[in-house]
C-alpha cells in the first residue's frame, strides 16, 4: 500500500508517457517473476524425481528443497502484490485515457499502454499508416497531460 501512495505522490514528477508506461512496466515485472517461479518449481520437481528414483534422502537435499519451496512462496506473494498493483494502475490509466475527447487518441493509448501492442499492430488494426499512428500518439500524449496534471 505504501508503494501506491509513493507512486501517486510521484505522479507530479512524471511525464504522461512515464505514467502510461507504468502498466507495461508492471506487466513486464510480473512476467519475469512468473518465469522465476516456474524455474524454481521445475527445480523442485526435478530434484524430487531424482530423490525418489534413488531412494536416498539426505538432509542437505531436503534443506535445499525446503529453501526452494520457501522462495517459491515468497515469489508468489510478491507476484500477487504486483498483480494487485498492476490491476489498480491499469484501471487508473484506463479511466484517464477515457477522459480524452478524441476516440482515435483513446484507442491508440489504450492499445499501446494497456494491451502492450506494437505500433505496427495498432496501425494495422486502425487501418492507418505507421507514421500517422506515431503522429497521433504524440498528439494524444499532449492531450492527456492536462488530464493527468503532469508536464
């Protein structure tokens, strides 16, 4: 919760682009953390299979497995916290994007920052050129600054 308060207080120091990128950054962190969790789980499963196959259980191996399981639990708690922060951040970004009076701007910002789409995908979906998407994106960023009260 403290992170959310700090993040909101630092909004005044952010650019519109930095504010909007929070969603993508959190999504990226979640993906990395999920990969770490999966790797740790694979380690536990493979270690468990080796132990059962050999029928040898040394306390050192059990301790390492217990440590790994604890790390998994810690990482899962961290992932859950990130997920809550991501959901809150994404909801706030969507609310602010919807305050724009230009549907094209809303669409571009939503697709880029909430759906993490590439410029090429956005251009294709909106049936406009790549350069025009970038141009409209620049206008949209300027248009959303007063909504966010950022510079």
